[in-house]
C-alpha cells in the first residue's frame, strides 16, 4: 500500500551543522510510527521540516502521494498537524481560547462540536476551560497541546516528545490518549527520547542517530534488538 507520508533522502543544515543527512521514512495510514533517538539526533528537525517550519536542502516530503505545499498554514490545511516539543501553549489565554487557536482554520464551523470532542477526550480540560493555560501542570499542558493539535482536524499528528519532563504516571496517561487518538483513525508520527514507551506503543519505528536512520523495525523487533537495548534501554 502507498504510504500516507513518505520522506525521501531529506537533508537539512543549520549553517555548518548537518542536522539531517539523507533521512527516509514511511508512515502507513492508521498506524503509530515512532522515531527514537538521543538529544540532538535530529528528531525535532525532521518534524519541523515536514511541517514547513524549516527548509530542506534536498529530498522530498510527500503526503497522500503529493508534495506538500511550502507554507506551514497550507500544510496544516492538508491535515498534517505538528504538536511541538515543550508544549508551547499560550499561558495568558484560557484553555478554551488555546483550543480555539487550534481551530482557527475552520472559522466557527462546527467549532463547538470540535471543542466538545476534545473535552470528552480530555475531561480535565473541560473542568479547567476558563482558566489560564499557565495555571496547568506540565501533564495538563501537554494534554492541552495535543488537544489544540486535534482542533486542527489532523489526518496525521506529529508529536514531538510528549513525555518529556513528566512523571511516569502522567506519561502513561498521555500514552493511553495517543492510543485513543490512533483508534479514532488519526495517524501518528511520534518522536521520543523515551524509547521504551515509544517502542511499546508503535506499529513501526526508526532509530535516528546524528541525522541518519540507522535501524528500523516493528516496535517489538526494536525492543528485542541488542543494539537498541544497549543504546536506548539501559542494556
Ligand atoms: N535552530 C537551530 N540552529 C542551529 N542548530 C540547530 C538548530 N536547531 C537544532 N540545531 C542542531 O541540529 C541538530 C539536531 O537538533 P534537533 O533536531 O533539535 O534534535 P533532537 O530533536 O533529536 O534533539 C543538533 O545538533 C542541534 O544542536
Ligand atoms: Mg527535539
């Protein structure tokens, strides 16, 4: 089957730093695909390039068989939605207004219904909807960031380190939500330093090291791989 997202030989530099040195990945519709790798491997750069925030030097990004537009807002309109590293919620806006920012493309059309959907998936956000986002805990802010992404009606959600800095119990909650999102038919590309969690949930995974994909396989295959265990799972 033709993959939903296909990245071919992608190259990105920041000045003299070669952040991506010919990265190729495929994401099948309906799956959770993860990219694991250490800090500085190029994971965020890969997501930023797919979502049009960083320009590539070479290579291709195709979505549903076509090249994506150049402008980030047009990429969102195609259904490719990025939830950035570090949540990036608007602390001085209410939870509801943060969600409405995610729905800006739809200008009132069915927005109340979309909000209801997020509140049913994330009940804590309903309870807190009139509070400023800055008053939320780290885990709640991560939920808000994901819910804001969902307000943009993604076909594929690009999640950058959703577990970063969160307590294990909260990480489990976030991962349960990622599974529910996939079960609602949204494809997920999940980038993580937390290899154990990401490999445990994904259908397929790639290992990114210094801007190069060095290994790939199903989550189970990589959990069993000696190289992955040594480098990413503490032996
Ligand atoms: N805006 C930037 N300017 C210069 N170098 C950057 C910038 N963003 C990332 N880098 C460098 O590019 C490499 C990949 O970074 P990044 O994609 O953030 O990795 P990861 O998300 O896997 O931690 C690193 O060497 C990082 O220092
Ligand atoms: Mg990163």
